[in-house]
C-alpha cells in the first residue's frame, strides 16, 4: 500500500475513534437531554483536503525516502551475495558453504529487522504529525455540533442513510478554511 494511502486510511480510523470516544464520554449528558439531532461528518475528506495534511505527508516523505533507499541498498546487497553464493557453491567446501549460508541468514535477518524498525519509525512519525491535525478537526466538529444543537456526530462512512441537512462536513471545512 502506498504511504499516503496508508496515511489517509490510518488517519480516518483514528479520527473516527477520537470522535466516537468523545461521544461515548459525553453520552450521559446526551441521554439527559432526550432525543437530539444526529449529524455526520466525512473526516477523511476533511483530513485529505487540509493543507496541514499535505505538509505532513511531505514531511513524512522526507523521513521515508532515506529509509527506503537504505532498505533497497541492503536488499540489493543481499541479492548480490545470494547470486554470488549460488554461482560458487559447487566449488566451496562444506565448511565454507556453512559459513556463507550463516552470513546470508544474518544479512537477511538484519534486512528484516531494519524493515520492521524503519516501519515503526515511520508510523511513529506519522502519528506525531497527524495528532495536532486530528485534534483540530475534532475541535471543529465539537464546536459546530454544540453551536448547531447536534447531540451526536458520527463518521459519514458508518451511517446507512444521511439526510443532507445533517451532513456537517461542509460546515467543518468552512470553519477550518478549507475550500
């Protein structure tokens, strides 16, 4: 999966979880008010259109690019060693074969560890970059919901039917100055 697609998918899920948590934490006050208005918002669309997200993606790419280049270098080195081993293994002694196989295994494990470590670093950086953006979106959603009397706001993708007047996406985008 492409880094920006994963970035957007993860971001949407996290925003949904934050909004849902907000709603669950304040559900007792909603219950006391009786039936109320339910709104929906497409937080993924909002996130995707925010200039801050584009800057975060660019920043993330500056983190990913050198990691990807190093991974590719290490992978090519391993492939070259495997090719060389395959070409010369018939002439190697049993002890030399065992030694080279051990070295190849160590290189493969180092490559796998590097991939896992760099993936973790990228994910940590992604979360670090997205947190303030998500908080800004959730704050705007809460502000509009309170101002317009909505007691519940859910993610648009989780609703089966939405009356257009209950879609708060455009209002949130306007509050965040997104065109």
